[in-house]
């Protein structure tokens, strides 16, 4: 980011970055890094993509920063689960930051790529339920958050958990072969 872009980005999200509740995300591990660092990467990429695609930079930046704003890990509470945490994050964003409906919706739909993957491979996270209609992004900013989170997650997983990605790939291949008939 250029100095001017960084200044503009900071002006859009400084209240979040300074908030005591948001700062607790520094303690939570997420994709081999802290949830704080992951969210900051997603927000900065969302800001950059927002500029390219002429999106609302405030919505893209703030929703990107708050997309994983839930307390604890995904395994600690049912509402923090793999496909339900976007709803928890959206509720927390409304509660602590009074986000707009557009920002809340972009946060809620950031896992759309995983909902699609689950529809293609229903044996993944069998206990989780999610509908395509409920989680499909409804705005340009929602699509940007979804893509930014996916890209940053892949980079983080590749960097920190290559063996995890390899195991998931092998599991998918095994299931395709076993259930081909």
C-alpha cells in the first residue's frame, strides 16, 4: 500500500484496530497466525480490491477486518463453528461497532466458497448445515471479502500448514475414488 492508501485505510478502520474487544483477537490462533493478523491481511486486500472494482472502500475494509470477529476458536462453541462463525462475527460487529447492514451482510457471507465446497462434497463437516441462498454474497463488497478471505487463507495455510492441505487433498481424492460408484 502507498502512504496515501495506508492513511485512508487507517482512517476507515482505526476505531476497530484500537478497540479493546477487537484487540483480544491477537490471542486467538487462526490459520497458523493470529486472528488479528489474518483479519488485517483480509481487510487490506479487500481495500485494494475495492479500489480496483470501484466498491465502497469503507464497507470492504471494515467488513474485511471484522469477518472473523468471534471470541475463542471455532471448536470451543457451536456458534463459532466452521460455517456458523460468520453469523457470530456479523452479530458481534453489529454489537460492538454498529456496522451497517451492508457491512454485516458482507461479514455473514464471507464463507460462501466453503458452502459451495460443502455442497459438492457433502461428507465434509456433515454436522454443519448451510444454504447457498443464505450465504451467497449480495454485494460487490461481499464478493470481495469472500475472495480476499479465501486467498489470504490459502496463503496462510500454505505457509503454516502445508501438511494439513495435503491431507485434505488426499482425503478428497480417496472419497472420490471410494464413492465413485
